[in-house]
C-alpha cells in the first residue's frame, strides 16, 4: 500500500465500507482495549474474511486482536503483549501462538512507541534506553545495539527502526464536517495516524463546524490531514468503551474469555455477536441510511 | 487478633516497601500493588500514583507512551513487575516457558532499568514460578557496569514470603515469612537458591487502622479500576 492521505477526508457509509478498504496482508496498527478501538470495523473484517493481516499492538493488544486471530484473519502480530486484562489470558492468541499458527514478534511497550515516533519524524531509527540483556534483543534481528557516539565512555544503546504501518484503525468520539476527529487524551492514536500510510476512523457523533476552530476541543483533535476516511458507528467500540459515553462491558469480556477457551465456544461467540445479533442489526441500519 | 485476607496482608507488606517514594507507577493488572498505593494515600501520605489503567481521569495526556517517557526522565520512583517466571538473579519472564505462551513483556524491559526501584510481585509461590533460570528473559535483574541502568529490583513479594534483593551479591535474601508458612516450606517451594536473614521474622500483619482504611476508602477507590478484584476481596464492603 502507498499514498499518504489526500487533502480531503472521505465520509464512508459505515464500518463495512472501511473494512472493504483494508486489503488482505496489510500491516494494521491497533490501540489497546483501554484506548479507542474500532470494534465495529473489526467485526466487519471478520465477516469479509480478511486474511494474512499483520497486527501492530500500540503498544499492546487485547480483545479485538483475539477476535481477529481466532477468526483466522491474522498471520503475524508485533506487540508488547496480548491479554484481556482482568479477564485473563487472550485465549485464541494463546492457542495460536502455542500451536505455531501465529507468528509473534515480541516487543516492549516503549520500543513500539519509539519506532512509531521515528516514523512520525521521518527519521530511519531512534534510540531507546534499557532493554539490553533482555532476550528480546537477541530475538529481534531488526533491532541493533550500538555505541553511543556522543559518549567518550563505553555506552551501548538500543536502536529501533522506524515503524511504518499500512493502516491505522481506531474509533473516536466525534468527527466534524471538515474531516477532523476528536480523540481527546488518547494520543497514541495520533501517533499511529501520523506514522501510517492510511488512517481509518469510526466515530460516535458528527459535529457541525470545524473542531480546530474551537480552542478547548483543538488539543484533542487529530487533523483531517492524517485521516483517509471516516464512517459513523454508534457504540462502535462496544464491548470496549469510550470515555464519558460508555465503559468497557466487563461482563461481556468475561463471558468471551470463558467461551473462547475452546474453538467451539469461540465459534458460538462469533455466530452470536459477529455474524448475527446486535452487531448485524446496527450494520444493516447503516447500510439502509 | 484481627482477621484479614491474603490480599490485605500483601498490600500492607508492599505499602511498607514503597516507603518514602514520591511517585509510584502501577502497570497492567496489578490490583494488589494499586491497593498498597491507595492505602498509603488513605493514610495521608503525599504520594503521587500513576495508574496506567485508571478508567477515568487517568493521569496521562500524551497517550500510553507518557508513562515510559516519565520513567525515562527519572520521574518514577517505584514500579511493580510480575512474572510468569522469576529466577534467583531477579530475571523476569513474561513471554514463554516450555510450550506455554504468556501475554508478553509489556514495558518490563524498559521500566526495570528506568524506574528507581522495582518491587517484584508474584502471588503464586511455587517451583513453577520461582525457577533456577527463566526460560526467556523479558527483563534482566541486573546489568554489567557499562550498561546504563538507573534502578533495579528492591524486593520480591509472593503469597508466602518476602525476599530482599542484594545488589552486590545478586542474590535474594529471605526476610520474612507470611503467617501460616514456615522457613522450610519456603525452601521446598522455591526453585532458586537464596540467602536467609537471621532471624527470619513473620511478615507483619495488617493493623486495625490499616484494615479500616482498606475496607473503607481504599476498597471504594480500587473498585473503580479493578471491579472484579474489589468484589472478590471486599464483597459488600465497598
């Protein structure tokens, strides 16, 4: 994939249309469950039978990645962890990693941030303190250890290559008519949008006017210059949350954690919550708009 | 004698280890360390707590990288790390053991270096978790002198005992055994070799005052961010 976002953000009809823009094999950067996750698009990717996606966890992954992995959409993950938080291990990730079906490139949180920050700045690499002596360094042939050129004393330092994801995908509270999106304090979303070739965002509500004209909203705005396309998805992060609107549905995640322990249970979950039910109704409504 | 839960005992032990820190950061899935921090605050100690997973009003406005930037700058005094495996050189493994896959290293490979002190915490105290040598080093317990490192391990707290870390000899020393366990049991259940303090004492039990705070303001605060944990430990109290 190539081509950075054009001047104008496109407005698409729904999460399904965003999913249609994400090709098989894409490197897809995703935020953690506690940030703003475009779950409606994730479900649409499963329905359209996406394949060979490479997920980048910024800096970790959870429920949304476990769904994609279990549904067979993912060939590889680069992440600092995959877990369901208080609900425990991510069952489909664990099974796929243990069986060797899934390639895992282990990282550590600030290494992911640093690689993306290098991409934001357009520099080829950036250094990071710490990490030396971790087996991660041995395992990651793309990471290098060099002497700090500014130090007269021996001072080895880790260098990380810039990370350029194909697609950044997340959810936002608002989009406006100008194509800006409001992400509030979730600045890791800005980081992945800056670093990625394309950026797709679902949003809860459309705001009239231009949020960049509002001094109070502007610091939480990601400018349309980074946004390829948006689509409305009310409660589009469910069962994950959106600050001040709805919280993560702990009971649902706990139910999922239990079901997804077996392949059959996972399939039941998909049938109920991805292929049918609430999700499908929302999707159908969007299609008829 | 006061009755208390194991979680309350561990939170009180961790609160004592935190001591006079000014800024403590708590990472993923760490309700007991978070409880220890909340207990110190409830006692009126002016401690800044950065809870990575605080559900509302979390302290960061620069996204999930801000915690690591704070630590890199030297602004984090105490951090907590767990491990699927921890060995006698304080190496931590969060990635894999044998055929088992664990969630991953999170920020450990950086935070263990950058935070001034790290308290290792793992409830399960067994030869499965406390091993002679970890299968994978997510974060090393010590570094050679030429490697930049601001801090490292301070202590290891488990569900059965408390070990202090001895930086010079790179070995743990058994300091205290939680009520209900013996020094011999600890030896049997620990896969790595360690020194033993003389005397080894019993881990101090929570005081009446600590328990009152834990079951009141602390329980309410923790319930907001770790609802499952709070329900389990303080059902009805919060």
